[in-house]
């Protein structure tokens, strides 16, 4: 099962992708997390992409494609995968199709911009395992500590309000056209992302089925 998660930054793609990954036992491939790990480890790639990410801009396609296509070729992806944060523009979608054929589901989580800006103020993330929390709606059990790995939570540099606004602009310009692109291929399902996390998830399960 090959799934693409679409949606603006902060729409809840990562949260839902993590739940789907557990449900269907297929890996969640988050380009943002892969990039953040490279930055944390100060690899050559990490050093090259740090500025793009901190400014809220896209990492260049050739670097992104290289990372994603290599990841998808790994053995744990044989039964499928969930792409969380890729593709983010038409060129990436075309490259994905050329390389992997048609996807099974494109799940578009829809949330209006004003709500996203508000949500991001409360977002915390675990720099170790990459999980996201919302201080009001999805808080960790122990204050500021990741439920899964016990690491201290932090705020992503690119979650500053100014950077979030830039990321939303880039989303509307470059990623939103993918909605029509996948609609034309009859692969798109749009879900109201303003519902509670579990309600969005139940909706996704109903769409995908067993
Ligand atoms: P995310 O964790 O999905 O919000 O991604 C964080 C940042 O990583 C984005 O704002 C981009 O700078 C970069 N990034 C993630 N995925 C992609 C992609 N498919 N193409 C280009 N840049 C990406």
C-alpha cells in the first residue's frame, strides 16, 4: 500500500502518518524528519540544506529526490510506505510516478491557514524520535517529555510565526497544485483536518479499509 499524505505544514500529516504506519505496519517516510536528522548530525547534506529549512524554503528537488528514492528502495518498503511531506511540487510527483508507478491513496488533510498559524504556536516536537505534540490538544503525558522515547521536547526553528507564514505561502504556490494533479488521477481523498486527531484517523481508516 503506497500512500501520500498531502496538506499544509501543521495540518496533521505527520501525526496521522505515524498512526497509519502502526496500523498497517508500513514505514512512515518523513522527508522533514530525514532532513532534520541530517542537520542534527551535521552531515554534508545537513550542512547544505540547513539554511533552506530554517528559512521555510524547499530543499532543492535533486537533493530531495535523491533522499526519498533511496529510502523507498529499502527492504522495509516492499509492502508499501506512507510518504509524509513528499511530493511537495509537481516535478517531485512526476519523478515519484516515473520511479514507483501509481500511488494507492493520496490523503489530503485540509485545514485553513488561520488555524494552522494558531496551531503552530502550541506545537512541540521530539528532536530524537520526531514525534509531534500540541500543548493543548495532544500534550505529552509528562510535561515537555516525549511519551515514546523520554527525550525533552523542543520547538522547531521553522515553527516561528514568520517562518510558518512563509511556509504557507510556499505551500499554496507549489504544493496546492498537487490537489488537482491527483484529483485528475482519481487518487485524492480530502479529509477535514480540523477534527480531533482520533476522528481524523477514524475517517482515514474508513477510506482506506482493511
Ligand atoms: P516538514 O517536517 O514536512 O514540515 O518539512 C520541514 C522542511 O523540510 C520543509 O519546510 C522544507 O524546507 C523541507 N522539506 C521537507 N520535505 C520536502 C520536500 N518534499 N521538498 C522540498 N523540501 C522539503
